[in-house]
């Protein structure tokens, strides 16, 4: 039976049950960002002792979970997906109230979330992802015999997952990180994002019920509430936690990384921290498809009020006769987009602040239409406590989407321009020579994506540009837009720092499961004790390396 | 023509040439550990400006290297292997003088080193290791078309490799880390270990010549000398370096990890820092094969004077009638082994110090034969500068190999007993109940290996023991010894911290290449610009995932 908003209990879920809050804990409420008003009920910040209980229970669940069959893990993921669908409109309504995201977008995001869960269910059922490797014994080898060696990926241990404000479903409680960690056989402790605690509770209860229904230990899943950074910091510091997944700001991700690196036992932190997602528009493409590119770019830059980590924040435009007109066309298209309320009043205030500082930056010109309400200064936005929080536009980008223009020298010498602005803001940087084009490419730093628009001959001619960009990004896009991250086996959503803290991994797609496993090699282990994936007869029929050769065949004893 | 010891120049190799030392730099010499005397010539510590040159040149070489064909990389690795073989006895002699390792061991280690180089050459030529993934476009998909996405592993960037004292060939200048990093297409900057600088120069010159012969940029390989920790620390701090590989002590590895984590751009550190490699001997095995196990264990514990990261440092023995006699038999076998000089006087001094502290620890009993020279105190060992360094036994473990006995409570409550002692020292821990057996297993912490001796019925009965151990180790061995790390596709040489700083990776075997790559996804990239591994026609015939299905077939356009 669907759990609805009236029933929200406001408690953390600790090892299989809502945890009765202890006296004296902080309470907080979700804020409706469209109206700047708190939403009932109150949520209780988890206490230190409950946090410890969650971590301890996760640790205790580890052994059982690591020995679950792939079918059990797949059933768990599919039951969670089904449970999310069964929540129906209650989920979309609560989530919409907490995030100001439109119902259509949230329905879409729910679709993606259940798709991710089912994708990992399929992956673990197929089974070849465990990268099984068998090197057979050579008992007669001289000077020393070779033992039998068999290697497989095993779960890494309890994973701390941080919900993201901008993906309340797909990167939060039952999002891609949780799905991948559970698929790999790990207990998960989620730190719910305080901007959508009700959504988190609805989703967390679905996972809790699925865990119970499958007879798995309650410690397999906990979900903790906390309004500030303290609960998350304490969670990452718990010795039971073996890996951390985070999607959010550079400052937040780096803080968690630093805590994890300073532990007596350092642990990996898979933090996806956003990007400026540079776009390069070559002259031939500009000439041939200028308007099409302009309108695609404007839609991408303002989609979801620009609140995507792949939002194109900077566009490099080489010398071309049509350039000035084209940049104006882009700017008009961007600033003409209507903006919805942003995810939180704090995000809206940070956006206005950054945009104002860019506008005031020497060598930068603001482009596009005049904002509708120029008399409203960004400072009026404040925090929800500031008194002005109850105006309907409490989390609205008051000046609308922004477009700016500058030259390469100014861009390169102004750190402010090179940092991600979370929201609908795009800076156009003009380039005068081919040398400047390569200089810009070499200077972009670690990015989730870069995009190149060019006609076929131009792209071939700029082979070096592509190679330089590929050296800095997780995904290189041709004649497209960076927003829209496909959930599939070939996706790479990641990139060198500061895009992420773990450039060797992805947070989207089937390869995301690799974050939560580590290899173990068994030497001369008796057949009947081996993990099923490593047995001679290959009962799961998975693809393996046998003596270095890929095969699904059984091993001759 | 082979380079011989008389020609040693003592210089760092910076971007393709021996670097003329600047005035005022530190000089140091290798010490012959068997005699405690310095060996000519002097080696020049690299200056900060030369170090910067090496890092800059590596960065500049990155683009060219990343675009080399697999055949070129394979040729480079094979030429290095051949060059090492051509050094002939000159290499073995210099290496023996610097390390006190016997010629037979060094010839064996050279064999392993060239095997590793050729293994990676074969791996990159076969090519499937790049984990190519293709998801074809669905232009007619609704509501939005799916783009064409293709993902492949690309080189991570300049790699800093630290030579290890205990593997002057296989884990030093042309060792497994360098081989894997070059195979992946990265420039390498080696910090040569100061205990074998002449060996490092001989090997470094081979790599330098091979790089030049293939017409690759000189920045593809540099090798830096430094007597202390300063050069290595500065190298890891250079912004050009993108990954670090290290084999050595916990304190050394952790120091580099901390430097790397504190950089403005944190980078991964693959530090393999050793282990106590616990051994569990179950009663049935003890009864059936006690003597065989005892002698295998003693040989493994004292092999190479115990200077292996997989040396078995602790043995857990449950209650059994034969137990006391068996432990005595082991201890006699261990302490009867003759010890060679250790790798450096510092290592010998540290060993004597740790062994003396263990012996003085309450609840611990020393076992086995009386040492031959009890009147010589460990303090006489000193450092090579201390005046006693010139005695022939300057780096000898004066008390010989050690064996100790204690109970679980003492073991668990004494951190000294749980830390790795680098050298021939093994502690026997008696267990009284099955509960103590599981408690011991749960307490071992991160380890490179654990070993279980048991008869078939016993192993099945102790399934939980195996599962607990697998949760803490990189490799789990049955009825064997932990020393002897096979170089093959199924090897996992790694493990949870403190065994390594990167439990998701291995430093031995083909999978070691995964440390030095990261994935990049190309979206809608024109065929002719794609890396060859991602093209429709699959010209290299590698195994790929196409729409999530493994195949070597070409993709239908």
C-alpha cells in the first residue's frame, strides 16, 4: 500500500526500522522553494549513537550480503523499482513540493531511476561483470610449480551514499549510487539530502520494505537525516564505511574526500562535483548550422534552470565573420528562456551572487535581454530565514538566465570565470587564432564533458583539439549538447579533478558498479569452496579469462 | 653494447639524457650491505630545477605517447626486456654488490622482470584490455533520440614510479609499475631507490636507449636520484604527475598518499606497503602434514632473509594435541635457517630493534635455537655512518631468524605484534576455541594474503573462516605458502589498507595496467576520428561490448 505524505514520520531509517528520535536532537523541515515556506512534517537529525548503530549494522550485514546470489540482488533491485512505481503520484507531488521541479521532469527522472535499478539487476544476473580470471595450475613447471589462481571482484564493504539536491530520485536514496552498491553486494548507508527529506523517506521506506521482504539483514540499508554537514562528515569518518559516493558541489565533495583521506584507514571517495562543460564552435559549423546550434545550446544551458552538472557554462568561439551576430543570437535565446524556481533558496542566492560577481568582473560584458525586474537586487534573496523568504519567487533567479562575453586572456586570468556556476549562466569566450584555440583547450582542466561543433572536414583538421580535450574530460561530444546523460554500458560520467575525485570511475552506466568492488584471488582453493563464478564448470555461463584467453567454456579439470 | 659498472655516471636521466649535476647538490653512494662499505661512484641528488624539467617533459610527451600504436608500445617494452638481458653479468654483479642478494635470486628476478615487460607487450598487442564499449545510436527513439556512445580506456598521464629496495629489478626502474605505465601509454618518471643507484642507472639507460631508438619523446622516461625522502615528495607534488606507484613501507607509502591527497588536484597513489600475511593451520592438516607444513612455512618465512612483502609473519594455531610439538618444530626450522645480509644496514637495524621489542613484550616467548652471537647487541649495527658499519656483518640479522609464541589476547592487545616486521620474524599465536579462530580472522585487518592449511573436510567445515579472511585480503591461499607471486592474469597483489592505499587495484599481473588508465566516452564522434579500438569495423579484432553484449564482431553501421 503506498505510503503517503500524511504518514511521513520524519525519522531516520536505521538497520531496518524508523529510529525513534532521541531527546534534544535538531529538527528541520523541507522548504518549498517556489514559495519559500517550510513543508510539514519536521525531520529529526540522526544522533551520533544512531549513526553508529547504522554503521555497525551495515558492517554486520556485509558477510551475508556478500554471499547473496545474483538472483537475490536482482530481485532486491527490481522490487525497489517496482515499489517506486507503486508510490505513484504521492512521490511526484512530495518531490515537486520539495524541489520545485515540474511533474513531467520528475516523472522522467523516476523513469530513469527505475531503469537504473533494473539495468543493474540485469547486469548482475548476466554475471560477466565480475571479471572472473582463471590461471590453471602447472604442477610440473620448473623450477617451481605454478599454483591454480582464480580472481574475481567482491563487494568492497559498507558504502556511504550522499543524496544530491538536483536529482532527488536518480542520484539520491535509490539512485544510481545505491543501485550500484547494492548490486555489487554491499550494505548502503544513505545520507539523505536535507532539501528533500520527505522524498527521501518515501523512497527509503520502499528500500527498507524490499530488504525485509527478501529476508536480508536490516543493516543492509539505513538512511540518515541531517540538516547540515555534520552527519555526513561523521558518517564518512566511521571505520565501518569502506567507500563513499557523492554528487554535489566541489567544496562538499572535496571536504568529504579530505575526511576520507585523513582516516586511519583511508577510503575511496567517488565524488562527482560538476563542471563548466566547455563547448567549442568551429567556424564551418557556425556558418552552416549557426541558428540550430544556438537554440540547442540555449535549451541545454537553461534546461532545469541550468541545474545540471553537465550544463554548458562556457562556449569558445574562434574568429568568424558571423561570430558577433551568432553570440548575440545565443545570448538572446538563453536569456529569453523562462526560469523556474531553483532547488533551494541557498542555491538561488549563490547563483545570483556568482552572476553578479561575473557581471562586475573587468573585461566581461553581459549579453542578452534586460531582466524583467531590474529593481530587485540579488541581495533581496537571502536565506529562508531572512524575512523575504515568503515571497513567491524566493528561489527564483531574479535576473533570469545569464549570458556573458569575454576574451581568452580575461577568461584565463580570472578564476571566477573558470569555476562552475550552478544555474543558467553561460560565458562566451572569443578566440582570435588557432593557437588560442589550442591554448583554450589545454587550459580547461578536468571536466565531465567537452563539446565540439564542426563540419566533417573541420573536425579532421582539428584532430589535435580533439586529442587535447579528450585528455581532460570524461566525455567528448560532437555536434550535440552535454546535458542528457544516457544510462548505458558505454557511458562515462566522470572526469579528472575537479570534475570528480576519482577519474578512473564513472557514476552513470553499468561500469558504475566497479566503484564498489575489489578483486580477490583464490590460490589452490578447493572447487566446492570457490565462488560459483570461478568454478571449473562455469555454471553461470559467464565470460571469463582462462589462462589469459576470453571464453565462456568450462575449464577442463 | 653493454654499459658496465666502470662507466656509471651517477647522474639522473632527465628527458632523454643524463643530466649534468648542478653545483652544490648532495652526493651519495650505494652501500655494500654485506661489508657495510660504500661502493663507487658518487650519485648526484637531482636538483629541483631538473626535477621540474623531468615533470614538464613528461607532460609534453603525454599527447604523443597516448597516440602511439599498441605495436609501438609493445616494441618499446620488448626492447627494454632485451636490453636488460644484454646487460648480462654486469647487471647481476652491480645489483648483487648493492643489495647483497645472491646471483641466483637476481637472475631469477631479472627473468621475472623481462617476463613482466613481455607480458604487457602481449597484452597491449592483443588489445582487448582497453574495455571498449559501444552503444549504438537510436535516432528514432522517443521522447529523445539516443546518441552513439563509445567508451575506451586512455592513459591517465605522467606516472611517478618509486623503486623498491627489496626488488631492485622487478619493482624498480623497469619493474612492473614502469612496464604497466608505459604499456598504458604514459610517460614515467622513476624515483630510483638510493640503496641500488648503480643498478638503477644501468636499467634506466636501457629504457632511455629504447625510447630514443623508437623515436619517442625523451620526456617519456626520466629517472631521478635522491638519497632521502625529499626528491620523492617533491615529485609527487608536481602538478604534471597524475598517478603514483610505490612499493615499500607503510610509513613511506602513507606519506606519499598524504602528499597526493593534499594537492590542489589530488591524484591516486598505488602504494603496496606490505603485510603480516597471516597463516591459519587447522588441526586436521597439522595432524596429517605437520612436518611438511612446518618446513614449507620456515622456508617461506626466511626466503630472501624474510624480505618479501608476502613473508608469513603470523601463524594462528588452534587447539590440537600435536600443537606444542609442532610450533617447536616450526621454530627450530625457522631459526635454523642461515640468514644473508639484509638489503641495507638501516633495514637490519630496524629488524633487530623490532625483534628485540617483541622479545621484551609481556606475554611473548622467544622460541627456537639460541643465536650464534648473543654478545653482539643490536645497537652495534647502527647506520653506515656509525663507525661499526665496516664490519662484514654490517647488515646481518645478528640474532638470526626469529620465532615467537603468544596467545590471542596478547596478540590482539599489542599493536607491535600486529605490525609488519620486515625480515625473518614469525609469531605463533595459539587459539583455544572456534570462537577465537573466527575472532582472530576478523581482526587481521587489511592484508596482501592469508593462508589456510586444512584437510578437505575441515576447509568445508570452516567456510565462515574463509569468507571472513576473503573480506580482508587480496589473495587467499590454501595449503601453500604466501611467498611466490605469480605474474599472470588472475593474480591479485594488493588488499585493503594498510596492505595498500588502493584495494581496488593490483600491482602484479595483467590487471596492473588498470592503475594507469581512465575511461573516456566519445559521443557521436565521426568514425575516422575515433580511436581504432572503437571503430565500427573493429580492425584490431578485440573483444568489445556492443549494446552491452560481448563480441569481436564488427558493428553494423
